[in-house]
C-alpha cells in the first residue's frame, strides 16, 4: 500500500505552563531548556506514575512544566535548582500550583524527598557521578530519564570519536533496565527502569 503525502501541519500547541516556562527561559537567556521532544516523553511517562516525581536541575522550569502536564491527580513534583535566584523566579512561576515544589538547593537535597516513581536527571554533575545515589532514590519499577545525548547507533556507544562511558555505564548497570530512545534526529535520552 502506498502512502499518500499529507499536508504538513503545525506541531501540537504547547501546554500553557510549558509555554510560560519557555518564555521565562527566553527572557533569562537560558539556552539549554528541556527540548519539546524530551518534554513530551516526560509528560507521557509522568502520566503512568503516581507518588513523587523529581527533577535534578530545574533551570527555568521547562522540564517540571512538562512533568506537570502529564502528572496524574495526587502526584507531587519536586525539583531542585542550585541557583537561589533562579529557583525563586521558577517558584513564582509555579506559585499557583501546589503540586510543584521548587527547592533552592543542590541536587543532593532533592534525594531526601524520595523515593521517586520518576526522576528526571537534567543536571550534568548528577549524570556524571550520581548513578549509585540515583539508584537508591528511585523506587523499584520507577523511571530515571537522562537527556541531552547525541544518538549513537553502535556498540560501544560513541561520542566525538570516543567511547561514551557515561552512556555505556547506564546501559550496563544491573540495577536498571535501560534503553536509549531517540527523540529527534539529533537528540536521545536514556530511559532506565529500576529493577
């Protein structure tokens, strides 16, 4: 069967809270906000979770807004931002939503709020050095999402001509079942389920 070409349509409209967070990000000159492709994955995963969802590295709140968009009734979102001024601005953005708590603290303070049914690890330092801490903070069956990877099609995973040991370690960690998910031609996330 041949597929007929379809007219190109506009992308889906962004949820209002995501739009507000992206606007804040633009005003603050914050160029590394969570991509919409990753955000849609976060919202989809959040829709399957209950309990507490966490985010390591709030930034301007885009990731939290996507989590909130998908979150089920009764689910709480806790996010940590080490820059106290930025954390305050994002807390004001979410002030009307009692289900999102913004901590003005290092990401390690977030861990005390677990266990998490989903933990979005968006801060570079936590991605690089905190797999053991993250494993203890996520409940069995819970998800860990790590973004900002360039897709790698082979094994071992490569980045800029070298073995990507961060990705390799997550993919081989026996505490998790992990898959690399390409969310755009130039972007992938690791989705790990705690065993």
